[in-house]
């Protein structure tokens, strides 16, 4: 039975003064310089184009109304406010799923799969990770993937769910397997879009690698050498960066845009950036990387069934390393569609894969 005494209805109503302040700051942006033809990171032209649309064309109120069309709630778990969407299926005997978003994404990552998944017979719980969005800034240290996973198990218990699945992307792909680890008696399976299992350094792990696995390793090497600065800085000195992100919307846009592919629509990018700006969680969200890097990881494999639904246009998981960390890989699919935000880029593909996997576990 749901413990309603601890759960409070929530509705988004951003003060107009906050939107006016954002527009004013955007109008007074002091732009950086750029050397023509250079490739030092997110390009000035891209940020300027997004910022101009942000100021003159983007409609936050439309997104606010869309989110408010779904039931939303907050509850306190382990001393931290947790915001979540809770959308029930019209189907009887629906299987609950808890869907965990990315950085620099948010609950918005999953809006496009709500309808197909609820119609397919799933109740959906879509929380904002502590430190992100409407969960608000974290107020104490230690909110790593492991602590979030424990909080998610408590959230599902509080909602009255004895049997449920965990779904995740990016940060959610780190958290969701840990939900299965901390609550294996109730988690029927875990579905992720990346399995972040890396080489341990043992030379034996590299023996007999296939051409596809070697290509995946090369892609991983390229990513860390070319795009990995965000991970290193956020894992070491998130507070140093937070001062700039909290004060400048264009600074926040430029930093977060590094992990929003240019083929993503502007509204999706700006919705996520605006949500961080309005909730003042730009700094607390990046602390997740520090906490996760410093946390003591549990030993041993996960044991609940886990499914991968990856995109060829995203991080390339390597199965032999995944099997080292997860004892029960039940499905391994790689799709030509989608990308790092497949729930938004190819929602039909992802929803079908989720439904098929958990359908096999009902």
C-alpha cells in the first residue's frame, strides 16, 4: 500500500521574475573569442545560435505545461527531497518501472516513452536524481550511484511496489544496476542503454578480442582523450566549475552542450539546460561525478537479469567486460537508430525493447 503521508503532490510554477532574469542575462552575454577553423570544444556559433533562440523563441511555459500534465510528487528520502513523475498504466496488473535519467539530461529524457510504455502495461516512476532538477540541490555529501540506488528502492517500497524493474540511461545506466544489487528480492530486471564496464588492466582481458571489440576500444580511447574533460573536472573539482555555471546561463549552455549531439533538436537541449538553470542545480548535479568517483564500490557481480539496448551512435559497450561485472546478461541489442538520448531520438525503438525485455520477465 502506498504510504501517502510521506508523499506530497507537486506542480511546477516557475515565477515569471525568474524567466525575466534569464532573458536579461542572455541579453547581456559577454561572448568569448574564437579562432576561425579551430576545434577547441563547443563552437561559439553553436552556443550563440542556441542562446539567441533561448532568449527570443524558446517557450519554457509549454514544457512546464507538458510536465504538469503528468502526476508529479515529492518525498523526502535519507534527508533529501526527491521529485518524481508517477504515471500509471490503464492496463490491469501493470508492472512498475523506475526510469533514471542522464547528466546533462533530466526527467525530460523519458517524456516521449511515457505513452507507449503505459499503453504496453507499465506503471512509470521517473524521479529526478538528488541534486538534479526539481529534487533540488543536495544538502550533504555522499550522493553517489550507490546511495541513489538505495533511495530508489525505498521510493518504490514507499509507493507500494513489491515487484518492479529498473531502467536507465547514462547516469541512470550506472544507478539502475545498483538498484538491482541493493533490492534483488523485488527487482525483476534492469534495462540500460549503456553498460559501463571497462578493462581492468589485466593483459589477459585483451586476448582474442574481435574486430568489433577492438573498434569499441578504439572508440572508447578516442572519447576519453578527446571528450573526457568533463568527467575529470567534475570528478575532481566540481565546486570550482559550479561558480561559473550558477552565474552564467550561456556558461551553463556551453558546458552542458558538449554532451548534447548537434543532431538533437534545439528545444530538447534548451529544455534540459533551462531546467538546470531554473532549479539552480547546475553545481549540485556535477557533484554526482565527484561522489561517485570517491565512493566505495561493492564487490562482486550483479545477479538480476540485465538487458542492454544500445545505439551504434553512442558509447560502445563491450560484452566480455560486461559479463565480468554482471552475471545475468539476458539481452544484448545494438540498434542503428537513436543515440545517447534514444528515449527522445528513437522512442519507439527503446519502448519496444523495454516492453519485450520486461514482458519476458512478467
